[in-house]
């Protein structure tokens, strides 16, 4: 269960734009393909972008067992994880009121290393299906040594918040009659037609990629 805390409560727009429940947080995490993991290691701050997948009330990331990044947080050091989806640029009559329509999540958690082979393999399946839907059964099965060479970390989603902005610019009342255009510039996130590599030129595009 997600709980609101001092760390997830902002100083501005604490009520208008914030949500602290699974119904708000989970859809944003499920749509976003990448997150940023921020942490401190030996007094040095780091902020690493990486792919992720949510399964139930946990967020999972993966990487090489030799990754300095993962090894720096695998023992449960505190991290802050964030994602952001931008839907439109908000163009006001004054640069002061320019903004963006967005949906974002910030969460605080601690890593738990996933050790069991079957659990790791399941995370890989969910992540693959998120990045390229319906592709898992089409691909060459993962080898045992590939699973063993990869570290998986889980983060419980209990201290998190969702923040969003929607709608048109909020211009000052005195500016509304100025002959200056104001509105939105949408920024859609679309998957375009796949491009084959040199060895796939004569292979028909599989059905699951045609659907993208």
C-alpha cells in the first residue's frame, strides 16, 4: 500500500497536482519505459537512467552482475526513483507562465536482490513484453548463463507520489487580451515502423511488430 510521507509531499501544489495511490502511480509506471535511479555511493551522488518493469507492488531493474551501479545499491542503500511522461508543451502569453503537461512519479525505496533463477527469468519476460509487446515467445529462449550473468533488483512501491499537470496555460488576467498566441504543443510518443537490420532484409515482419 502506498503511503504519503514528508519526502513525497511537495512544498507547492501539494493538493492540486498530487496523488498518493496505486490507481495514479501504477499506470504512469506501466506506460514509462525508462526510469532514473538516484543514489549516493561513497559520498558521491549518481543518477542513472535505466529500463524497468512493474510487477505487482514492486519495480524491477536489471543489469550485468559486474555493474558498478547495481553493486552500489544491491545491499539496500536508499534510492530515489523517478519517471516523467511529457504530453504537451504549455505556451503562455508570458514566458513566466510557460509550462508542460506531464505525468510523473517519484518513489523512495531500497533494493532487494532477486536470487532465484525462475524469479529472475520471469522478470526478464515481463520486461521484454513491456518493451516489445508479444515478442517473448517469438525470440530465441534465454540461456541459463544469460540469466546467471544478469542481476535483478526489486524495489517495493510503498513510498511514492504521482504528480500531473493538464490543461491550458494559466495566464495573468491582465494578459488575456494581448494579441499573443497561447495554447498547447502536443508531444505524442509514438512507435514508428520497424527498420530491419542487414540480416533481416528478407525475413517478413512478424505479426507482433506489425501491430506496433
